[in-house]
């Protein structure tokens, strides 16, 4: 997909259009991610520089990236970040996961709208097929993480101490949980 096409898709806010554009199918299993303990580079809740990911990969370290979106983040910036991560993933094969994270928002607008969350998840899946796509559990919550499976999410990073019945949540979406 071209940059302009991706921007139009993000601006259009139609998650079903995104699913159709990339031919996304809901997974039969969702992986529950364990905290990274292998020295990989992890963007900690905010976007790290692509050059930092590239340097980590050239040094043999895998990485996990964040994509910021929502209030105050132009669709063109989201598209550019997704395309850069997709290119990096294809070049190195060492991008393990991508977590779209909505902005904090303001009193006038939340950080993201639910539909916007799904469009970005679908776009991430379509542009970066080689990496796990993780909805932000902390900002979206378990119900939205469940729905995100139908839009290209393949992994959940559940915070320690969260008592959500993950097997039940996944089964209700037609998936099995893998760890």
C-alpha cells in the first residue's frame, strides 16, 4: 500500500475497510506475551527512534516498537511510522512486536476513539505482517483487546496482577490462548 493510500485509510476511520484492504482474518490463537528478558530493545510506552531499532538489530538484538496515534498525532505521522517499521521488519526480521498506543488526549477529546484504535491495529497488521501486533492493554482494556483480534491483533501483553480470565476472553472471540 502506498503512503497516500495508508493515510487515506487512517483518515477514513473505517476499520472494516482496513480489514478488507489488507485481507485480515481473525487468528485462531492469541499469544500472551511474557515480559522481554532477552536483552531486546523495547520502546517503553512511547516511540523509540527507528535508528535505535536498526542499531539494535545490527547488533543482533531484537526489538519491540510503539506506534503513537490519536489526539494530536497526524495520520501522516502514523503512516510514516508504520511504513518505516514495516521496512525495518522486512530488512532485518528482528522486529518482534508492535504496540499501537493512543495519546493521552485532553478534556475535549479522548486519546483515541474505539474505531480509530481498530483502524490503526488493522493498518499495523497489514503493513507489518512479520511482527506480533499488540493492542495496548493498559489504555484500551480487555474488551477492546478482545475485539482487536478481529482486526489483526495477534498478541496480548497483560500487566502483571491483572486477573482477567484470558482463556475465557479468547474463547469468546473464537481463539485459543498460547503462552
